[in-house]
């Protein structure tokens, strides 16, 4: 699986957009980019995923560069409840992967009032 | 739907004791997983079950056994607990057994906090 690199921590003001970057320069053609987050003392929560097109859902937007070597998760209007550790994961969609996700250190996002 | 439920929420064991962590999902998912998370670290996969009747080892299976009792339930057993197994244990499930990008959309339970003295 492609390795991902994320900043250790980031801050954001409440109501502003939070832009979380992720580098995955060794990503291969059949690997998707997944984002999860983990709020303190809770289980991880799936946010969004994409292959090469930009994606948007009710939680966030995912922007993937044209060369697919990096991506950005955007929380358009961050709230205090978005304070969490955000994980960027690159993984094959299926085959023998059987959904075995590899969670790295992630980015600690702190949203300030 | 309750989603993924785990019992117990907290547990303290003495070294050498055994116990079983229970996990159930009501989303009719094919695949289920057990992870552990140690302080300041990401999650590591212990065992997974791609579909009912099958189980396989993940990244850190030593010291654990699993049972996929039926489609809903996936239990994790510690036969002889050790202090190194002090951790938070998360169970997860996903909707597909193989293939498809949603394969990696996993839904997690609230976790079991285990301390082994």
C-alpha cells in the first residue's frame, strides 16, 4: 500500500474552512484515498473516499490532484465538534485486501472558538 | 439501527486470565474486523472475517483468537491475558465481502478499554 504523510497537527477557527493535506506520492492506479476521523475516546468514523475525481458529501469535500500524489480534505465550516484526529488512508478497493485499513498517526485538528 | 455494539465497555484483568470481547452489528454487513489502539498510535488490525464462516489474521494476531459466530457476531478471545494486551479494542464491519470501493467503508463500535495488571 502507498504510504501517506500528514502534518502532525493543525488549528482552525470555528466557522472557517479546515483544509487537511495528505501526501501519497507512491499511490498506484487502483488505490483509493480514504479519510476517517476519530473523535476523542470514540471509534473511527468514515468521512469520504475517492479515486481521481473530486468528491463531496454531507460531511466534507475531497480534492485529489491530477497526478494523484496528494489530496486535501476540506471541512467547509468547521465546528468545535470537528476537533479530532484525521486519518488519510490509501488502499486497494478489494481483491485480497479484505478492507485491511492501515491507520497511521493522522493529523490532530483542533477547532478554536 | 444500533450499528456496531461492543461489550463490555471496560474490563480489568489479571495476567493469565481469559476473557472474550463481544461484537455485534445489525447492518447486515459481510465483513467484520478487530483492531487494537495503543496510546498515541493508530489502529492495528488483529483479525478479520471477510464473510460468515471465514476468519484470517491481521497485523498483530498473536495472543488472540476469534470466532465468527454468525453474520452478526464476531468475538475476540484472549486465552491468557498479558500486560502488553492493555489497549482499546475496536470492532468494525463493512458492507461488502470483496471488491468495490465501499469495501473500505468501515463502521466502528465504541470500543472496549482493557487493562491487564
